[in-house]
C-alpha cells in the first residue's frame, strides 16, 4: 500500500486549525473569566467600601449624636449630602470612594437613615447600602432586670428577649427569644446555676456572660425628657397633694389632682379635675409627682414620666395602674412608654382581667401587684418591662398554689418598638445598625 506525495498536508493543516481554534477558545475563555473575576472582585470591593461608609458614620455619631451633616453645615432638605470620602488600603493607597447621604430622624422616629454608595477607582459598578442607625432602647427586651434574679414560673410565657444584669435567669416556663445574663454562674433560689438555667423551653439562644445594660442611662434620659416636656411637651409640676391621675383618651387626656387615697389599696378617694389636654406633638408628658394612669389611646405615640430628678431615695415618684391601659391599634400607630424612678404598682381594685399595653421602666424599683391577698384571673402585658428590684404578678407556695395576685400571666413584646420605640424612650448605649439592605 502506498500514499501519494502531499497526502498528509491537508490532515496536518486541519489538525492545526482545530488546535488553534481550541487554543483561541481557551484563551478567550480565560480572558473572559479573568474579566469576570476582576469585575466580581471590584463588586466585592465596592460593597466593602460601601460598608465602610456605614461604619464611618456609626463612628461619627458616637462622637456627636446630633450631627447629620458629616461635620458640615446642613443645607437644603434631607437627605443631606453627598459627603465623599476616600477609601484606602493598608499602604495608604486610594482604592475607591464612598458617598454618604444622611436623613435625620423624623418627628415620630429615632432612626438615622444613611445611604452609602461605594465605588472602586476606574470604571466599575457602584454598590449601595441603605442602613437604619439607632440607639437600641430598653424596649428591645421583653423583660430586663437589674440586680435581681428572674424566675419564669411553670405556665408563664415570655414572647421576646430577656436579659438580667448581675444575676441569673431560671426558666420553668417558656422564653421564645434569647435569654442573656451578665453572669457565668450565680447562686439563686435554686442553688448554684449557670447564668441562664432551668428546665423550661428556650426558643432562642442562652447567652452568658454578656455585657451589662447601663441602667444609669435612665436617669440621664429622665432629665432630658423633663427638659423636653418643659419646652415642647406637657409638664406638670409637683401637685402639692398626693399626685396626679391621668386618663388617656383617643385624642386627648384628662388630668386630676389626687387629694386623698387609701395607703393600703392605693385607691383614689378624692380628686380635683385640672382639665382636658391635647397630646403634645413632641409626644412627651412629664409629672413631677406620683401618677395614677389608665385609659386607651388611638393613633398616638406618647412617653409618660413620673419622676423628680432632685428627690432623694425614699422620696422618688411611683406610677400606679388602677385599670386597663390599652391601644386601639396594634400595627405601630399606637405607642406608649411609662417611666418612673421607683415602682410601677397594680392597685388592689384593678380588674381581674387586666391588660397593660406599654413599654415600662421602674428605674430603682419593682413592677408588681400591690400585694392585696386576692386571687385574680389574668394579666397581660403587651410591650416590655425593665426594673431594678423585682417583677411579681403572682404569689404562690413552693408547690405552685397561687395565694395572691394573677393566676395566669402573659408578656408579649411589642415588635413595633424594636426599631422605633416611644418618643425619647430611654436608650441602652450608643448607635448601632438596626437594619440594612442593598439598593
């Protein structure tokens, strides 16, 4: 068998063409992959730059809580900006820039909205993050206890997060959120325990030890609310009697001066009407005296304080709850904060079915029933509770037999307060990112 001269040339040429085509395709694919990788890397870098812009403004607000124009004079309408900053690597080389647009808190909110646009040098896509920055308030915890053990009894249910300073949590009921304590271990009513313990249901994480929540901040915030109420809210000076009685209504509230009450039951026995008042646009009402409060609001966001910042221990003011305190709307349109220096007490004559819709703080005292030797049916709190000396709706024997107070208790977090609490409601620290999204 023989082949003619030149037979292999077409085969070689065809093979070479195929090989060159394959090499070209591989090179093109590699170049394309490199470009895609470079683009992806630039997009990741742009996102990092955008995040750096948010972190920068967190730092900025930590040093000046009320600066919403990046140290410059605010001009025009919000959002203010853009404020442009260089983003450098560790060697100090400029990698890109971020542009900031800042919206200060709206009248009924406590959130700063920061838009950060991150860009890499050269032609590359920008990445944009919109973050809501705020100082978390006491209302983020369903229960917040300072210096006192928290015992969740069998049959009790706490919807939301629970935290204890300088003591521990023993749960025999149910906590749907996180349970946190500042203590690694503590010696409580049930002996030596870890910071968070008990046979009950834990729907979230057990966190211990953690950083304490600063209760001293409440005193600072009470003074701020007093100043705000004197200039932009409703302010009631010392009653020169036994305190005030506040009845909440849809669009206004009635105030009475309490001239006589029963020291045992805490029931009002005599009072004088002072008038009907519109809710202030600032949302803050301050009483420099003890306060009885009840009623129902509609489309209102209010914080009520009963306190005397100049009073010594033993003369600090209290809040009494003789009847239901309720919302009309449970979608965030209604918000109520109750803040006092010592105790928040449910009076003897309160109804057997009692509902309290409010975020409550008893700075140096307890939140509890006034121990009246009666057994009532159910109490529900929709909101949150923070106290320094104890929480007690029910008294029972060691065998669980109810001897006084409410037989059934329920505490439900008001989710609408997590990012936007009642006006000027006391906060727990510095600004943090409460929510963010990429635009």
